[in-house]
C-alpha cells in the first residue's frame, strides 16, 4: 500500500489542468482564458486505507500526510484544531432540527476557524523560504495569519477595511502585523496584487476580482474539520451548514469528506449548505453555465461573509454534495439568534457564526432538512470579536443600593412580576 501524500503540484477542479507550485496563487490560467475565475487545489496520492494520523505532530498537523507538505517541512502550530462538537438539544428542538450539533471553532488559538487555514498557509510559506506574508481581511483571517506569522518569525502585512470593528484591528496589531485600512475591498486587492507581484510577498488570502478564494494550501487546512467530525461521530453527518463568503471553509470541509470517501472510510459526503446574508450562493446555484452572478449587497452585522458574489470553489462543493444555499439578510434575526444561542446553550458566537442556525431553521421549515438527519452547524468565531454590536442590543445594567430589597424590586421590574 502506498502512503497518502502531497504530490508537489496543484490541479484545477474545473478543467483538470495540472499547475506547478509557482502558479499556486493566480488561479487556473486555462479557466481564466474562458472567463472563469477558479482557485487551484493541491493534488494528493490517495488510496483505500486507514485515516493517516500522526499523534506526535502538533495541532492539525497530526493529519499532515493529507496536507500539502513534504516530510522535511516544519509545521507552525499554536495547538489549533480538536475543537468541541456540542449538541444543541433545546435550541435544535425549537428550530425543528432535533439532531443538531455545533462545531465550536471559537476554541482555536485566535478564536476562529481561520487558524486552520493560517497554520497550513504560514507553514507552507515558511517552508518555501518566505520573509513576508500579506493578507486582505475583515479581521478573523488577519488575526490568525498575524499570530502564525509571529510564531514562524515572518513579517505580516494586513490590509483591512475602515469599517471593521476596533477589536479586530487590535488583535492583528497585537500579534505584530502592520495594519493598513482601505475604504473598499477592491482597493485592498489592487494593492495586494501589486505587492505579491513586485515584492514577492506570499498571499494568505484572495486578492482577485472576481474572487477565487484564499491561498489554496491554506484552504486545505479546513479539511481537518471533516476528519475530526468523522472521528468523533464514527460516521459522516447527513448535513453540514456553514457561513460562506469566498467558500474557503465550504470547499475545504467538502474536500476533507471527499478524502474520507477516497480512503474507503465513508460511502458519501454530507450535503453541504452555504448561508450568506444576501443570497450570493443561492443565486449562483440558480444560474447555469455562467460565472457566479453578483447580487445586491450592503452593510451587515454578518460583515465577514457579506459577499456580493460566490466563488466557483464554494458552488462546486454545494453542487457535488447535493447541497443548497440560503440567504439571511435580517440583522435583527441574526442578533436575536446570537443572544438566543448564548442564553440557551452558553455559547457566544460572532454574528456571522449564527447564520448556520438560521439557515438550518429555514431548511427545516421548508422540509429540505428532515427530523431524523444528523446536522452539524459550524460556528466559525467568537462574539468577543465584535462585542459592541451585541452591547447595542442589551440594556444598561442598573446601579442599585446595597440591600436585598432593592435587588428584589429590580428583579421584579426586569421579570415583570411583583417583588417578594
């Protein structure tokens, strides 16, 4: 039996063309010539056998034989991965999804699932001799890359938006990144593309318009979510629901399940579901043959996934898995669900991270999700990244005199009952 491993090149998932590592970040040139923006993906040798796990390796690198590394490459790990899978018994029953589980990715080192991408992308950059990495980010991605770049001894430049919460900027700067803000996404991408071309900086995120997705090596870091789910459940779930912007997590998790099928460990992949505020993925699924269309978009509390356009890699994951996509544009519904999850299940998630719960409710109401199905919602980040948005929904605590009667009267006012 031949051991699984990275083959040292990439391949286009749409046309099948092979590409050398020197072209890893530009997307498929063949598809670009046909008007399609397509991210490449690392190619692996896979055949039936056990899931290759090396317990002595740190974090997600226990799966390193299914990640894009040679045996000599040194992993940069902060202990990412191994996040808990939690049953949402009360909330799931109320949403019409009684077998609902939440994969809590806020337990990663910088409190988001972006650590999985950053661990792989930064490790690959360091192994290839990079000195500087650059990332275009609304916060979570930049914080993760900055932290792993610091651990690797690499310089990090983060290009963000003027609108991102101060906490996000603080995290990036605290981890040592040099942070610069722009008014729009395309402005960041133009500058980043020039820096990659002229300075040789290694991109940790996407910088193309139309978007193709992030650093393809980093995208494979998300495969480890699928491996963990399979190991903990002893099977693959029926459905996995994720927030989606440029489809990195969606594509990576789908690839991980496809690896399990190739290894003979699963008969099929779960149906993947994308949830975004303005329906970019639903519109892309409805379109036929053309590049994903743009949809009207605007400000959103789910700003980290408020994309006006889906990516080919994300749409491919939905179509190949028999999945679907839903939109949730209501800020009020998102913030209500954020507080509901916290108050009922003890989990404080970022606004974007509760989109899978709202999506699951929509799909249960429509009958697309059936009550017997095992459904995993991937919660991608903590609410602590944007406390101000939550605070605006909550009352100011009342200052009381130091006696029990005053507390009892205040509780009665809050609860709408008579004081004891």
